[in-house]
């Protein structure tokens, strides 16, 4: 998932704590109270297993989901949380703090002309060695405007390419300002604890264009048993219906299938009576039908009521999940009239937009409604918590 560089505009954590502490004490009229100060300090400490204090999981699964020779690389990643107290539920995301490749770190060290043990002061981390800072805390993929200025104003691009052969004159204290801060990546959890136990699973597309993704490529290169800093990001809305008898329509092409695999595992384990309908799509069925055996087992056993697929490159005409939706629009309308909820996960730029438009056309056509009435119907689904999207 793409992220904004929020760290660049966030205040220092210690300043936040001090401001919060002062506000608490002032409101209580006890600025000099040592007891209240101690309480404020305890409350303000980062909690283990959060974004600011991740815990270590061990890599247990690193499995290619695409067939050999496929131009894409998608992985099933399993992380063992047995040594942590983290808990999760289907719909939640797992945050992963990645590391930069050593080759990029060494290139940056050469460009900076500073020894790797040079002490660097980083907000929120104190003093760390320069190599450690470049490995774990500074983003070596996208250049910061300050770095572009230090390099003489080249056009933005892939930072390692810009640093090739560069030789900078930089004061030690100015190094952190040249880089964006490393950000965690959030991945939809692709398993239910009822099935995978203490191993949390992800479905990770390994990004290579326009340049290699930091976290996805780092995860893909890890070996079994290696440590991964993680935290759980609970969802505020993307949950299964509380009523196990409620029906659900799941639309998740590509890696968007991730949370829906967890949904299906969870409902099957609990023997939920509600109907489940999945729309899945990718380029080629033989190369990238993720979790095919598992989905077909769910279908055979009746836990998956319907499975509609759209493999866009397997025929002359491109076919996508929104096309499949419209082909069976009468059935979707019937499910909606019976109270089904619709879930969408995946690309926000095109897929989610196209799926939303298809849904509205289905409501117009099969509900025999005007566009205005269809808009009101879809808005009602959203208000009722029956049209939920996790898009990025």
C-alpha cells in the first residue's frame, strides 16, 4: 500500500509527551504533583506491538503464488507471532517495518563520504550509527527534496540511481534532513487465527516498477527463521457482519483477495450459515489463480456459495471483475434485496472506481431505478455498513 511521509511533518515524540503531560497537570491543577507526573509518564510510553514499538515475528512461510515463468511475483508470507502478544481478526492489517538492501546502504555511505560508525541523531531513536540509520530508519528509495538540492537539482527518480558516483560534502548533523524517514507498510491480513493459529499470513505483490518496492522485495528475500518487526493495525470498519446468517459479496482481484481469504477461513471455521460469493480476477488462470485449491475446496464443501473469476488476458477481449458483475447483475441485485453486504478490496485508482460504477449500473438496471434513486440506494448501503471498501 502506498503511504504518505507523515513522519516528516510529525512533532518529536518527546515534545508530544511533554505537551500532553503539561495539559493533564494543568487541567488537574497539580503541575507540581509527582504522583500525577508519574501517571502521565506511564500512560505516554509507547506500547509494545504498536507502530512506534513493533515486536519481532519470525518468517515461517515465503511461498510463490505465481507459476514458474510468470512475469509477476506474488508471495504468500507467513509470520509466526508465537513469541508476541499480538492478536488480530479478519479485516485487520499487519504493519511491517522493512530494511534497505545492503547494496543501497553501501552506495549511500560512499556518496556521503562518512564512516559507517558515524553517530547520527534521529528523532525518536536517539543516537545510532550511520550504517544502522541507513539500513533501518532512512528511506533509500525516494529522494527527499533536500537530497535533490544537495545533488545539484536533478529530476526526482530512484534514489540509488541518483547516488551512483555521487560525492557529497555533508556535515554529520545534516544527514537526517537529506532523507525521508522509513515508513512501515500495511498489508491486509490473509488468514484467520481459527485456521492459521499464531501464524499471520499476507498476500504480497512484489513491486518492481517504476522501481523496486522496499518492503515487498525485502520480504521476498528473507529466509525462514529471520526476524521481521511488525505491529497489528486494527480495522475500524472492514469487518465481517456480526450476524453469521448474513450473506456477503466479496470483490477482490489480484492481491485484493487477501482479506477475503481470511473472511472465508473464519466463516468456515465458525460454520457460519450466511452465503458467500467471491469475485476474483488476475491476468492468467494458469499463472496467477491465487489460492485456487483452497477456494475450490471451499466451493466443493459449500462454504463458498459462488465463485466468479475474470482472467483478463486469457481471451482476446479483456474481461475484469466489474464485467463479470454486470453479467450476473440480476443475481447481485437479488442478494442485495435479501440483505447481503458488499466488500471491495484492491486498487483504488481503477478497479474500485470501476466496480463502484458497475454496482450502480446494476442497481439502475435490475432495480428498475433512476440514477438518482440508485445513488440513494448505494448511499444507504454505505450508511448501513453493507458497502465496505479497503482500497489503496
